[in-house]
């Protein structure tokens, strides 16, 4: 499940890379008029990418705060990780966060952690 911000950041980054390649060609040819418009376009892309990244981090931090407010959280053991489907079925509303995901990095997790309303 990809969020729309991530897709838009990817698309804009690809456009920015293309503009960077064009910039080299324009510098070699010496066309200053086209170079000026290219630099303006580049600047707008950079600001939009930065805005989207900030929006994505804000969205992740809000989600992290919601998870932190859940009353029960603990590390998921290796045995439970092996049969995660059964664990999720036995504990309703369990949310498992891996430390290598974007949400896990925002939360500063070191191990796979489960969050739930009820003790598990």
C-alpha cells in the first residue's frame, strides 16, 4: 500500500533528474534563455518535493502518536513472528510495526513491536 505523497515525490524526483540532465546540455550549448526557465522550473520542483516530504513525515508522526496512545505494546518474539497470522487473528486490533518501515523509523523502534487495545 503506497501513499499518494510517496508516489508524487517519486514522480517529481524523476522530473528533477531529467531537468538536471537537460541543464548539462544547455550549459554546453550556452543557451541562457532556456537555462533560466529550466532553473525556475527546477526550483519549483525542489520546493514541491520538500513540501510533500514534510507532509508525509507529519502524516507518519500523527499515525505514530495514535499507536503510542494504545494502552498495550510489547516486542513481538521470534516465535510469534513465525506465525504472525495466528497472532493477529487471536488479538483483534493488533498493529505490528517493523523498525525498518517508515513508521518504525519515525517511532524510533529497534525491534518489531505490536500495539493493541487489549493485553496480548
